[in-house]
C-alpha cells in the first residue's frame, strides 16, 4: 500500500482536475447591435416575413471572356434554406441547387456535389430576403458593422456576416469561407450589393471574388423583389439578369431542391 498510495493520489488529482477538451470552447458569437438593427430594418422593408416559396423567371446575358450568351433563368426558393438557380442557354443548362447545408452544381455533362468550402456560399442570393432572414435567425451567424459608405452615388450601410459554426465544432474551419459583405441603401434599407469569395480550399488554392448587385425592386404581392440583378466574377462583369415574372407560395416541395 505504501507503493500504491502515491499513484492513487495522483489518479485522484487528475480525476478532480478540469479535462482538456479536444475542441476548444467557441468564443461568443459577435452580433453588433447596430448591424443587427440594419439587418432587421432591411427584412422589414422587403416584407417582414419570408414567403413559403418563391419562383422567378427571366432572361440572362452571360459574358465569359470573348463569348457572350443569352438565355433564360429560373430562381426558386423555399423557406430560408433551399434555393435552386437554373440557367438554360445555347451552351446547355447549368444550375446550383442548395438545400439544408448541402449543394449540387450542374454544368453541361456534369453534376457534382462540391466541397464544403464552396457549399457555404452556394445559397443563391438573387432573392435576398430568405438569405438575410436565415442570417438573422441563426445563432451561429456573426454580424459585424463596418460603417457608412457611398456606393454608386448612394449612401449605404455596410455590414459583414459569417457563419461561425459555434454549435458545430467540427465545421469551424469553414467559417472564413462563409463571409459575406452586404451593403444597404440608407434611405430605403434595401440591400444593394452582396459580395463574397469562393475558395475550394485554403493556402495557395485560388480565390474568386463574387459580387451581386440589386436594383429595380418591385412590389409583388406585398414583397419587394429585385427585377434587375448583375453579377461580377473575379472582378469582371459576368451576368445581367432581368426578372420578368415572380410568384410566391406556389407549393414547391423538396423535389425541386434535390442535391443527392
């Protein structure tokens, strides 16, 4: 027992000491009060609540290098966590379908489930309301106020949001890949631009800045929808979308958002 007691005492000390966790405790999620207020005001300005679903159709002009294509676009949303954006042109059909933190990217002759570092920016921003509400309602989303700026001659409020994955420790490495900058017109509170960067990995993996700009908001059944959407890819004008028809609450189901 004279030999065993020291080992027993050492064991008891270890048992009573705080255990080292393999996952460090996440810091509190940053949510600047002013940024939260700006986000809340924008949601209220657009509708206040998200339609059960939305369906928009229109035309799209695509510029890729020396190639210019014209086609048709369909933008679907369901709740705040499902989107499907499909473009049909002479080059074929391409689509990005996002559903509950999973996604599928379709190009002519290919359909892939992208890596998680891309999925975090695959939710379509074309109808901003569901995206903004998903940010506002998620306790994992950080919301930071950047400041007042001038954008295309308009006074705007600039905020930044990102998913901290505070409730999902194994996914916290994805947080930097999910960051989005959003600019709101000061007078109307409507979102004018959303910018983010797409990267399939860290380190030397190339990054591709994306910007989506909104204008010509129209009231459709009590909800404001942007009828003019322009996108740039890697600093170059890429898509010009003109919405022609919008309808809400048409009964879309999971069938329109299959990613498997």
